[in-house]
C-alpha cells in the first residue's frame, strides 16, 4: 500500500517578489501553486496511492476567488477512478477561508471535524486516521492531547496541523512536543503548518514528519518542495521518502567577497553559485536572492554604489538560462582591524551603538518608524516586510549598517582633502 502525505498547499497564494524579475514569465510563475497541486495529484495516480493525507492550509486565508475551490475539487476528482481516498483537516488559514467552508467536496474526500478529534477507518486498507480540523485561525490548545488511543489491529496515522518544534517562523498554533507525539503510539504522524521539510522522528515507529509546503512562495521558502511518499507492507511502514512536486524553485545564492581581488573575480564567484543552483533545480525555473558577504577592501565601494554590480549580476543570470535574481543584497564588511571612516572613531561608535540598540529593542525601532511612516508607506511595495513591523525590519539592521558605513566612507573619501583648493567641491551624491 502507498500513502501520500502533503500539507500547506496554499493554492493561489500570491508569490512575492515577482515584480523584480525582469524578463521572467511572471504570469506562468503566478500559477505555480496550482501546477504543484496538479503534480501532487499526478504523483498519486502514477504511484497508485490508496490514500492521500492533507494536513491543513489547503487555501490561503480570506482569499475569496471561488475558482480556487473549483480547481481544487476538479483535481481531487481525478482520484476517483483510481479509488484513492483523501483525508484532510483544516489548518489555521483554512479556518478563516470562505472557500473551505463553502465548496462541496467529492464523496471520496473526508474532512475531519473541528469540535473534537475524529477517526476515520479504512477496513480494506487496515488504516485508522485520527485528526482534528481548526475551528478558528488561532488555536492555542494542545489538540494532540485529546487524540484517541491507537487501534492495535490497524496502522494508526495522526493528522495534525501544529507547531511541534516551536519554530519562530510560524505562529505557535496547537503546540505540542515531539516526545508527546512519540508516546501516543501511532505509527505515523502526518504534520502540517511548518513549511520546511523535516523528519522529527524516524522509524521503525513512530514516524513524525513535516513534508513542507508544496511550492515555495517567496525568497525565504527555499529549496526542494513537495510531499512524502509512504510505503506500507502488512501494516508496517517500510519506506518514507520525499518527492519534489514544486514547479518553480527559490534559492539563496551566497558569494563571498573575501577571496576576490576585484569586482570581476567577485562576479565569477556569483556566476558559479548561480550555475550550481540552476543545475540543482533540475530544469525548473529558478528564482534567487543573491547575497554578497564577507570581509573585503571593496566594502565601501560596494555599499556606496551597488547598482552597477547588481546590473552585472542580473546580466550573468540572463546569460545562464531560466534563473532570475529576485533581489541582490550586499552584506560585506571591512576586513578585521581595518580602520573605517578615516579613523572617525566617535561617529563610528555612536552609529553602531544606535543600530545595536535598534536590533535589540524593536520598540525603539518603532519610534523611528513613526517619524518615517509617510515615506515607509510610499515604498511599501518595494519591501519584503510590512513597513510598520519592527520585528521584521530589525533583521535588516546589518544590511543598513553596511549601507550607512559605505556611504559615509565613500563620502569622506570624495570630500576635499588637506591642501586641496577651496574651489573644489564634493561630488553629487556623497555625504
């Protein structure tokens, strides 16, 4: 018997950062979540799966396009002829979704109740699936505590949308511990909510598995995405393996400037990184965030004037094939011990102290955002994070420090030095 476990489909969730992809087939990329779900259904057909488990977040919050629901039903209907049963739970996004509450599902699809844990038994498969849907978006109770005891005569699968690892990347909904799940005695826990692929407990029993989401949707959801294929023989799980169904791949490409003697050598490093990432994507279009980091004497020049280097990086990507940099970030710094800002220690110390304070105290950063609110609102479409969210923006403090120090250093270097005539001026754009 074969079982497929998937979660966090987020069908028709908008992919972020596409407007920066010059020359990319953006309209085609926008359909990536649909195409990934279609690939999941095809995998079930190809592998002759008897059971498909969906561990929540099929839809995306308050999205109201009912064509999304109709697409979901049409794809599930393809499984009817192969007699593949589907069991699903609603996750936090589904709980607030009008679509998930309104679209009737085919008869071979079972959605588990939200008021208490429910068990569906497939006698012909020898499988009991236990699970509970969310009734509202924010579920703070430990749902797993109330899941029923295992059936000793069946293969027991727990279907749960939870933050079992306390991941800071996701809200702490339906919290539980891996130890608690293991002690419950089920042979397999099919989890959802955390978007990275992770095996929390390996067999022979029990398995506790996050399959990750089907399709990366932005630059922080990198790497292969898909589902998990489970082989069962005589009620014993014999194999659990990931299967990739994503149709567009997000990756972060890092290039260290520390070993580059000049910009040309740095660009060669970037080319190697992009080429390797493209090869690993196995023919999929690749959306990348390029990060230039490391200590380098070029730090001030890169921070003060990054645009020419960024343009060359985008040209390299265009030359390589279906790879598009979503963003190029510069996170370089001065080599150890090298003086910065011409030895202006007081200015450097004060600047770094204030930036450190902002990183440690998001509420202090919020005070800055109040003054900058009109400007922040006008550039909101250009930002990854909400302009009024200091907890997200503080992750950019190191980048801000590099930019400021680079601008200050370049400005000082361009200012008239000792002995220069009074008629000479600082070039436009320097500080």
